[in-house]
C-alpha cells in the first residue's frame, strides 16, 4: 500500500461532503480519488479536483486504484456496500447506522468473520470526542464507584432535509446513545423500554420527542431523551451517577454575550460543529489502520449491538413494554 491512502467516498450528501472536506483538506496521508452518489449532480459537485465521479457504488469499490472506502450513503444501503468491500478485501469506514435490521447485521458480521480480519470501522464518533474520553477515564478510574445510572440527552434543532422516516429517531439517532452507553459503562444493553411523551406540535408528521430507557446487563439504567426538532440547536449532554459521586460532560466553550436581552452563549447548530474534532480523530485512526489493511475503533460488532437496540426500541413502541436484547456469541475477530 502507498504512503498516501487512496480512498473512494460513497454518498455525497451532508456528511459525505463534510468527510470529503476533512479527507481532502484537513487530514494528511490520504487522498480522495473518487466519489459516488446515485445523484450524479450531487456527486459531481462534491468531488475534489481530479477525483472520478461514479453513480454506482459497486464500480467505485471495484476500481483497482481505490485502497479503502468511506460509506456515507443512507443506512438501508450500507449492507450491500459493506459486503462488497469485504468481498474486495478493502478496509471501509461506514457511517452509522451500520445497517437497519438484525438480519443484515448478522450477514455483515458473518462475512467479516469469514474474511478473518477486521475491515470495518463504524462512525460512532462520540468515542473519539475528548469530553466523552475524559468522562470514560473518570468512570474507569473507579474513584466514584460503580456507575448506577446514565442520563443521555440528544437534541437536534431540526430533521435533515433528505430521507427521514418515522423510525429514524430510533434506528438513526438512538444508536449513538446506545453505543456510547456501552462504551462509557463497559456494559451491554439487555433490554429497552420506550415512552412517548406529550407530542411537540412543531413537526407536522413527526412523532417527537422520544424517551428511551436502556436496561444494562449490570442492572444500571440509562435514560435517553431524543428530540429531533427542538429548534434551539444541537445539544448533547451526559451525566453518569455512580455510587460515590457523579461525572458529566462539560459545557462546551462558547463566547459569553451580554446585551440588552441578557447573558447568553451560542449552542452548536448541528453535529458538524459539535463533533468536528471527534470526526477528524476517528479518521486519523482509521487512516492508520486502513493503511495496514485492517480496521480498529468501533467495530461491526458495535454496529450489530446498536442495531439490536434500535430493533428492540421499535418493538417496544408497539408493545409498550420491556423488550429484551439478546446478543449472539462474539466472533474471535472482535476480541
Ligand atoms: P444525506 O441524505 O444528506 O446524504 C446521503 C447521500 O447518499 C445522498 O446524496 C444520496 O443520494 C446518497 N445515496 C443514497 N443511497 C445511495 C447508494 N446506494 N449509492 C450511492 N449513493 C447513495 O444524508 P446524510 O445526513 O449525509 O447521512 C448519510 C449517513 O451518514 C446516514 O447513515 C446517517 O445516519 C449518517 N450520519 C452520521 C452522522 C454522525 O454524526 N456520525 C451525522 C449525519 C449523518
Ligand atoms: C445524524 O444522522 C447523526 O448521526 C447525528 O450525530 C445525530 O445527532 C443526529 O440525530 C442524526 O440525525
């Protein structure tokens, strides 16, 4: 493999464009040589100077000069793209959600396990965020005792303009909170309940907000507020209550403005601003591993775990009760 990792990016929507920007302009040791999108105009518009443009992701994956792939298409398209990358033996960074059903997740894991080595990193960027890493270090340090509860707040100002379905608060948004709960508490999710509070009148056809309760295998409980249309900004909060103290994510630094309306600080507009450094870091680590022909960081197994939680949450909306999450035995490649 060359010194400069030659990558192709599939999906040139909001996050595809943002990742192309960081790969082409911010990070070193990597070059975007091709992009693909079913929307040809969008792909052309997003392509860095000199990069080839495809409308077929498979053709990009098959291209001989492409050493690694970044998947930023919609969740339901990810399975096909991941299986094609595994078949081609190419490391792949795949945005969350890895897939949108348990059956698809099992097919991806089986294919990667059969390949005999990790090729997939999932875009759970919170694991690379300095604030979350410090919070985990405090919990792991043990001075506060065992974690008993985790309160997670996940607020979006508005829903994205592209594909958006009624299932997305659970299979697209909740997956971040599920993954970070597993990461922070070093625990697995054993069951899920969902409660639907009074509905916000701001979204015409939107069932928002959503309240989720995750039952961890240890007995710890995790409550998650998901708001996808809360107007004021992108607000991510987290606090862990332990036996002998609590630890929480800090307030983000922002200029304090005092004027005739009072004192205020701006809230990030969306995930691009809040997690800008975390996305850069997840790709730094991905590039190093991809150059070695493998993957580190959040794995397909983590993608599978989050998918199971999303499936259980969707069932819990229907049943109104506690839905179990039962994970299979972990294949050896996931450690
Ligand atoms: P988007 O709608 O803005 O863009 C998706 C793009 O993928 C569109 O241009 C669409 O034409 C293209 N596409 C769809 N299916 C395709 C296929 N089979 N082949 C090629 N192109 C295809 O959506 P987005 O906001 O950029 O989200 C894309 C993915 O990234 C989603 O899975 C989303 O959950 C994830 N995402 C992650 C984060 C994060 O914080 N990690 C943030 C935003 C989005
Ligand atoms: C989006 O797809 C993301 O992944 C963001 O990180 C998340 O906060 C948002 O809710 C999703 O729509």
